[in-house]
C-alpha cells in the first residue's frame, strides 16, 4: 500500500534530516514533499494547501530552535496528514429499536456488492443480524452474486426478479426484514454505472428520498485515483453521502484518493477495503494511515487485525508455554499459520513500527510468505515427536526432513539453530521490562533470528552470483552468535 508515496516522503524528509535547517532548505525539502504528493496523484490544490499549512508551522522559531528540528517537521507532516484525512467517526448508526438501513452506492466495479458482504460480515461478528437486499437490477448476474456472498457469510438476502424496480425491491426487502425480529440491519446493494449520469443519480435520489436510509455510503475504487475523488464529489453533490468506503487499497494504488477525498468532498473515509475476501475490511483511522504513509508502522491496526484473526485463548496458552520454556516447533508452526491468516505478510510487517522501510528497501523481504511456507514445509516433514523434541533431530533425521521438504540439510540446520536460540530468548524475555525486551528484539533481529529464511536466501543469492564470500558469511554468523550470547548473558543478570 502506498509504496511510492512512502518512498517519496521519506526521501524528502531524509533530505530535511540531513540538512542543517534554514528557512530556504526547509522550503526545498517541503517542495520535495509536494512532489511526492503529486506523484501519488494527490489533488493539486490539496497538495498545495497541505504544503502551505506545513510551511507556516515548519519555518517558525519553535522548529528551527528546537533540538531536533527535522523530527519536529516529520511530526508536523504527520499531524497535517491526520487532519487532511480526518476526523472520522467510523461507527455505524445502529438503532436501538427498529431497523438500521445502510445504502451503498458507487460507480460500476468499485466494489459495492463485495463491500455489502464485508459490512454484513463485520456486523455479524459484532452480534447483529444483517440482511442484504439486491437492488441492482442492471446486471442480471448481480442478484446471484449478492446471493452467493450472503450464503458465504450465512446472512439472509432479499431478491426479486430483474423485472422489478429498485424501489420496490428495497421497499419489499424492508417489509420482509421487519417480519423477522432478529434482523437488525438492512444493507442495500445498488446498481453502478460507468460514469456519473442523470439516470443513475435519479434512481439513487429516489431511493434515498423514499427509503430514507440511516447512512448512504459511497464505495470508491482507490485504484482510479483522482477519478474516484471527482466521482465522489459528484455523488455527494447529488446525494449527501455520509461516508466513503475506499476499496482496493491492497492493490498497487498510489494513495492519492485516500489523501484527497476528505479535503475535496468534505466526506470522510469510514472504511477501507484491503482485499477481495470478505474479511478484508478495516475501519479507517487517519492516524494509522498517516503512520503507514510515513513508513512508521501502525500498531493499533496491527492489534485490531490480530484480534480479529487470532484465537485469544490459543495465543495466551502459547505465551504461557514460551514463559515455561515449553514452546515447541509445533507451536511455532501454529503461530506461523495464525500470522498467515492476518493477511499478506508484507502488509503485516509494514504495520510494525520501524519495519516499514526495511520491507520496501530490502530485496530479501520480497516474498516473506515463501519463507514462512518453506519453514512450515520443513516442520511438516518432521514427526510429531521431532516437533516436540527438536533436540532429538540428529544427522539422519535432518537429512530425511531436508529431503522430504525439498530443502538442503543446511537449511534445516539453520531452522533448528535459530529456533533454539529464539526459544531461549523468549523464555528470558518473558521476565523482562519493556525496554530490555525492545533491546532483546533488536539484537534478535540483528542476529537474523526474526527472519530465519533471510540468511539462507542471502547466501543462496550470493552463491548464484558466483561470489560466495565464505569469510564474510562465517564472520556474520560469528557475530550473530556473539549477539545472542551477549543478550542471553545480560538477561540472566
Ligand atoms: N483487491 C481488491 N479487490 C476488490 C476489493 N473490493 C472489491 N474488489 C473486487 O472488485 C471487483 C468488483 O467488485 P464488485 O463488488 O462486484 O463491484 P460492484 O461495485 O458491485 O460492481 P457493479 O455491481 O458491476 O457495479 C471484484 O472482482 C471484487 O473482488 C478490495 O478491497 N480489494
Ligand atoms: Mg455490484
């Protein structure tokens, strides 16, 4: 997400960081920030206003005379990004009594139908029973598509034949929903058009007037950049939209839409779609987005995602096992599977503060899934006994595991060594304060323990290039062991 803009902004901000700050080079640095915004397809006026606001604050005495002016500027840019995209109240207006009606609208292919399913799934998780209503009668397949989605998440879906009218489908759908006291929310899936046109707006206005939904949510495709922003403006002028749901942010989007929508239309983004699957919907938080855009990670988002996907009891049990020194390769494999459920690893890793930039710049992190899969493959090739007692894995077992998983024996060896070091560290970390823990994590990552695949990969790439520097590899390994020993020693004290 937003790799281009993150890189551009980082470049600009690191220019500011490197310079001895004066008014003139602050302006030069901010000029680069502006370039990065425009490059990311941020609306021209929005980018200019943004830079003006940052400039006014950045050239003041408060910044120039502060101890670390460049940090202050990063802080100002962050704050202004948050203001640009917020404030937002992403909660849905769920009524205490009676039905809550949400209407989704948007251009063709923006993701309305999928998002109806995502919202319904989210509401269901929160304990409501939503009903979907197929009010898109333009495309014959649209009704089936919504029904399939409703079945996937096991919620009711109201449909009528394509010969009906959107208004009567919605009115009858509401009547039907009222008959079932368990149904709390009705989500209307409306038809899209290629462009904003009078016919579409007329149909939606009529629905809005007659049905009076509690919220009208506009679904926009982030990949279409400024077009999304312009259509959002047109929709809002006609319909008074309550919030935008920006979809396809998982794709190769430049981010311009996310940054411009609120400033251009006055309507906040409430949710973002980050994948085709029905669990890929997130509440929009400007702070988290600003963190991610600046490559600072997004801890709150990470925790939210983890809470959704990870079984808390299981996680607690695993933590206890770590503390007791009973953490096995079996548990390790379970954890990797849980992590995989949270979404694409590159995205997840970028949400960890300090890791964002590493992921972008590091060719070793090109495909972390592959590493996880490879490690899982090795663990899969072990017997349960071996997984629970890795110390029993001797040379012949190791060769068997290597063969079974299609890896060289050295890689199995690496996994075992690093697992051993890691479980030792985890046990010690359990008794540490936050600061010591952070230091330990830093040492672990310097030693390559947090990414066991990376080492092997690095060596592989080197040997492919035909220039294996064995001394270098050996030295690095020695350094790793030294770091791990040092950390263990300190923690024992
Ligand atoms: N990658 C990604 N794809 C998405 C997302 N949301 C929707 N899609 C995909 O976008 C395509 C269009 O989605 P639909 O939900 O059918 O869009 P629609 O707005 O209902 O389209 P019409 O009914 O034809 O107007 C589908 O292939 C979806 O899987 C998202 O957040 N990320
Ligand atoms: Mg649709």
